[in-house]
C-alpha cells in the first residue's frame, strides 16, 4: 500500500496546506538527504502530523481516525496484547458484528502485524491511519482498563469471601488455614495481585495489615505506590495462600519466615522471594518480583560510560583478582555482576557461583543456592567450589570474615572472583574488608576494581527542557565541583568546548496519564575505583574512606553524584532525582 509521490504532492498543493515553493524546497532536501518528502515537511514544521496523516489517508484511499478522547471497550482493545500494540503503534478500536475489526495504525504497510491480528481474532482487518497522539491516548487505556479490571475482580472476590461461611473447623489450625488458602476467591485475589504487579513492572509487592483494612502497595521504579485497599477480612486468606505457594508453615505467625515460588506464563518465568513478618495488626508479607527471562543487558545499557566503562573492561581481561560491586539492597549490584558474567561466559572457562538467592538463571554457568539451615553457607559453598576447577567465581555477598578470607584466597590462587559487599561508596569497601578481618596486604594483592552504584528513575520524555537560573547554578555548585563536571562533559563530547552552565539544557519530568510521575524505568549511576599504586600505599597505611576517595578523584574517578549530574545533562534523568537517591 505504497503512497504515490506525485499524487501525494498534488493532494498537498490542492489542500492549500503548503505553498508550491515550500514543496519544491522540501523535495530538493529529500533527494539530498535520501528522506521521504513527508518526513522533510514534518521535520521542517511545514505541516502537522495530523494533517500529514489525513493527506496520506486520502492518497491511499483509507479513512483517517482520531482516537483522542475516545473510550475503547477493553474487550476490543485487548485483542492486541499491549507489548505488540506499543512496539508496532497499532490499536484495535472497533469490532463490527463479529465480522471485521477496525485497526488504527501509524504504518499501514506493517503487513506481518496485520496478519498476526487476523489469525488471532479470526476476523477481517480494516486498517485505518491515525497520528501519534491518538495512539498514545489509546495505549494509556490499557493501563487504566487493567487497573479497573483487577480492582473490580479483587473487590468482587473479597465481597464473596465476606459473605461465605467460614469452613468448618477440623481442629487443626494448619488444616483450617489450608482450606482458606485453597478457597477459590482467595486464589483469584492473590493471582490478580501478582498478575497486576507483573504488568506494572513492579519490583516488590507489599501486603500490609492495618487496624481496619489491608493495604497493597507496589514498588515501581524504586518508589512505593498504593495499589489498592482491601477489607481486613481478606488478610488471613491472602497470607495463607502466599504461604502455601512458598511452602511456608501456615500456623507459624509469631516468627518471620522466608520462602520463594515461581510462576510461568508462556515464555515468561517470574520468581518471587517471600518474606513474612509479625506486626501489631497481623503478618506483613513482602514479595520481591524477579523476572528470570530478563537478559541481554550491556554495561552501556546499565549506564556505564567513559573511563569507568574502560576500567571495567580492562579488569575483565585479568585472570586473577577481585572485582567488587557495592551499594545498598536493590541498587542493581547483582544485575551488574550478571552482566559481567555474561560477557565472560565463553566455552573455554568454567564459571561457578554461590548465591542467595539465584536471581537470574544463566546457561553454562554452575549456580549454587546457599541453604544455611542445612550448613550450606557462603563460606562452605565457596570452599567446595574451589574443588570444582573453576576459572571464574561469583560469591553473591561477602557477609563475614570467613567468606571474605576464602574469596581473597581464591583470587590469590589463580581465580577471578566477583562479589558484592554492602557499603555506601566504592572507597568504603576497603575499610569494610579490613573491619571483617582481611589484612591490608591481602587487599592490595587481590582487589582490582570496585564498582559502587545506585538506581535513579529515567525520564519518560525529553520535552521538559530548560536552562538553570543563576540561583540554581549557585546551589548546585555547593554540592558538586561545576568546573570539574564541565571537564567530564567536554571530555566525553556531551557538550561543546565553549559551553557554560548558563547555556547547558537540563530536563524536568513531564507528567502524563501514561506516566503520572514523568519517569519510566531506571538507570544506574556509578563510581568505578581502580586500586592504583598510590591507593595501595594508602591502604597499607590504614587510610580512611574520605582519604581514599579524594585520591581516586585526583586520579580521575567520577563520583556517583557527579555521574548522576552527568546523566542529568544527557537528558536521561533529572538533578532532583539524583539528589533524592544520592545523599552526601
């Protein structure tokens, strides 16, 4: 369904939208740049997207539809799965008597997706041309419809639960709870809470009992959001159901418990780490959501760049030594190490890990889950790994002196060791190792590179561009060396050589129905410390964290705060978001 160029030009001129001179200039430009005439007219601002699409629709002889402000029935909208709708900019918006489907799209030449919808629905497909705002408005309705669907379903099941008689007591509390957990409304409620969390891309689900109600919260992009409030009566059934799934003791309500379970939906595998904790009004349950099919990360995609990226690449060429990732829980340390393992994963090397828990399953890598209750600790697991002829070892976390000592010895005896440790900065990892009993001379012999990181939210669009006022620049100058930052930005050619802070564009979040906070997804901000000769001498002398960091900065290390400002200048996040995450 190709657009005839001459016919398109004729339609544009006859419509009076653009004069002849502008058309001829755009045509010359399209030949020079090897772009279509419509793309040039759009990029030069000679025509709006809506007018362009209307003209193209007239040339093709198909209707143009404007979906802005139109409510689409969810049963029709959901005929195309949301990921396909987003990736292909296509929406089903009307069904005609079970014979045909009207489909709005930006590119009516996308025949494979039209064929997919035809096979899926068994109906005749009627393509309609639309514009970007229409598609965006329709896509937002996926989320709203899902929220309404899940909310209504859960409320309906809770009301059924309230009206049902309690199961007859069997005399055993565990048996009674098991009956409640297998009750159909409870099963549906828990399934809906989990399904909604996966669709929302939540990293954690919090189920919190209050005095009069039960609050469900999701952590999305690092921020907790209230998802729904349920009747207090649903609490015991939901907790019991999750305990059954996680293989926990149903009648143990006085002590915390930990478990896990996995669900599979087609190709998608999602595992859940479950933690229950007794609180004043009942048991609080938190589930960490782990998408096991997530893969294909790159260091650049995680936010590494410049000298820090080069340092990591050079340290991966080493055959021995330690690479440490530091940061608080949920800062992406494990994802960074898995990305590194993926880069090192070649047929000629044997890679073994000991983890708690195994967050991602990786082919050709031997992964061991620690089980302290039966004596399989990090230390014991690592001790056994060393007898398995490994080349590369990953230890999920260095928690104590015994594990640290074994990891250090492993790196001294010809292995490359990757691990995580809980500290607030890269420089802080050195004193932490000393505190748990690793001798300074062993640290300088083994530790090569330390990566520290946090996660900041990414902007959903770069439309909110602005330049900082003199007061804003002055305030920023109090927390970061602005001249030093200019040096980093110029070195990586992010800004021109003559750029000043008054002229550098910054960005603010633009709130929309689709992204209420103006953010979508998360990005890592990092600092990468190389244990240089000068730093080794300082470690032997027992230098403090601040002294080590100062030396690393002299040697060119970009601190986490500086990296955050760097990412803000590139338009990936905002200064406010960086300052929220990095507390100096």
